[in-house]
C-alpha cells in the first residue's frame, strides 16, 4: 500500500509548465485589457472621442495580439484538455467557451475589415445596420466569454481540489 503524497506534491500545488502557465496568464491579461478597453469604447468613448481614438487603437492592437496568441495556444490546449477531461459538464462548458471566443474574434475581425481596406487605399464600410449588429454580437459575445472563462477557471481549480481530497482519503 502506498502512502498519500505530501501536500506539496499534490496536483493543485504542483508547479505548472512555465511556458503554458505564462501563456495562459498572458491570454487572461490580454482578455481583461480587451474587456476593459471594449467597455470603455462602448460606454464612455462618445463623451471624449480624443481619448476614445487612443483606446480604440489600444483595443485593436490588444485584439490582434490576443487573436494570434490564442490561435497558436488553443490547439495544444484543446488536445491536452480533451485527453484529461473527466467531467462531461466541464468539457461542454469548455466547448461553449471556445465557440463564444470564435464568435467574438470573428465579430472583431469583421469590424476591422473596413479599416484594413482603408489602409490599403479602398474606401468601403459596412452598412449602419451591419455595423450595429457586429457591435452587438461582439459586445455580448465578450460578456458571455468573460463569464464562461471565469466558470472554466473556477471549475478547473475546483476539480484539482476535489482530486486532491480524494487522493488524501485513499
């Protein structure tokens, strides 16, 4: 019979791989910055458009960095997560979160299309109705994704604590 592992070597307290942990932290911080700048644009930018232009530029730069980083990171994360996922509800929540992120990124990229065309010398804009729809989808997908990300992280850490408790009882 094996003795239970000391607290320092349990799953919850084991050090994560530095690269994966740093990437996850960076993605989370970028998401928080995007959420803050996006809410500023939605709620406050109309009052002071000079600061709104700066916030919009920062939001676009953060969004592009987030998209590139997430694209490289998510494939590895999903493959390793599917192998180790033991709870169907957690797995489905994770897939819903991924779907919300895709919707969020797609809406954001579609909103940047006129800007990219303008910088390329072509003047073209979405209709007002389409712009309103893209803004609505982008904003609410961001709100739902932030709730989903919080739930994903809380359930992930709850699972580790739950596993640690069971190991200690064995």
